[in-house]
C-alpha cells in the first residue's frame, strides 16, 4: 500500500512540476518580452498616433514609421540626436574593455586554479571583496587620478576604469571553470613537450572557450550599460559620449518625443541582444566533453 502511495505521489509531483515549469516559463517570458515589445511598438509609432491611443498594443501599416530611428541616429549637425556616434564610442570602449579584461584575467584565473601558493584559497574571496566598496566611493579618487595623467575625458581612460572593475569578477568566473578541466589533459600536453605557456594557449584556452565567451559577454554588458563613470569622465565632451549618456540626455529633454526616446532605448538594447544570440552556441556547448580519455 505504501508503495502505491509513493508511486501516486511521484506521478502527481512529476505532473505538477511539469505543468508548473511551463507556467513559470510563460510568466517570465511575458514579463520579459512584453515591455520590450511595447518599447519597440512605441518607437515605430508617430507621436500623434501615440497621443490618440497610448494603450494600443498594435500599430497599423499606415502609421508605421522609421523616422524616429532616423532622428536618433542622425548626427547633431543634421538636427538628429547623434546616436550613431554614441554607438561607436560605446562599442570601442566595450570591446576594448573585454579584450584588456580577458588578457589580464586569463593568466590570473589560471594561476589561482592551478598553481599552489600561500593564500591561494583566499584569493578568490579577496577578488570579490572589491565589490564591497560602492562605485560612488571610488569615482571621485579615480577621476582625480585620471585628470592628473590626462585621461579624464577620454575613452581610453574610461576603458581602463572598467577593466579595474571587471578583472576581479572575471578572474573569479574563469577560475571556477578552469578547475573543472582535468589536470590529466595538461599532463598529457607536458609529456608531448608543451611548455606551460603552450599548454595554456593550445589546450586550456580552446577548452575554456565557453567560459571565455560567457565572461566576455558579461564584461561587455557591464561596459555597454555603465553610466556613473561615463557621466563623470565624459560629461564635458559630448563628442566622447557613450550610448548610455546619450539616452540619459534624451530622457531629460522636455522637447524630445517619447517615441524618439523609445527608439533610443531600442538602439541601446539591440546590440547586446544580437551579441547574446550570436554567442549562444559557444555559451551552452561543453567543449570539455570527452576530452579526458583516462
């Protein structure tokens, strides 16, 4: 009797959680996709259509317009908002931050995960301890230092600040992946005559590609969306503004239509979404599967 009860309970739990899973997925999809859909919808509407029916969740073909995107992307000299320049600045800063962060984080993560030294177990905690300090506490000292060395109003200086912020968490993320790579693979490479540097370059990095992509994407999103340091370092030079500063300018402009603001928000969001989907295969593929033949 108890066996039947247990079986019935197991079936009930299996069916219940099977249904609950899809309900949760549908709920999360709605609260995630619906705001983005409405934002895109508003960006494609003319302002008069929006004022007539602001709650409409559809736009007719006769009302469909791309003029808001032309206004957002057009340079300020031509009467636009100059977002094309802001996108280029953000791309340069974000990609530079990703490259510099990975160049610094890969050796650090490998050393923490493979080399034995005094306090190596506490190093990860120390890296994360950096995030105990709020960004506002570091903003003014960093600005003063960079102003003295002439990097206060440059994209290079902003990228360096972002690197200082992202290296600790990048080392922590990469370390957690590198420890899962079997040491026997490195031993086999050493027997084949590879030096430690060659082992890292030819063996570890290809196997750690999913983690590198995930970490790089995380760093890119931080640099792409960051606002505080961009405002502090670049506010005085509109030609160096990133897209987050441009969007803040739009939101504060009384004369800017909300449709144009929504177009700017879409322009800010789309690159990260496209990058995520482009890197999805590498993010989910386990390249270490079957690597260890022992």
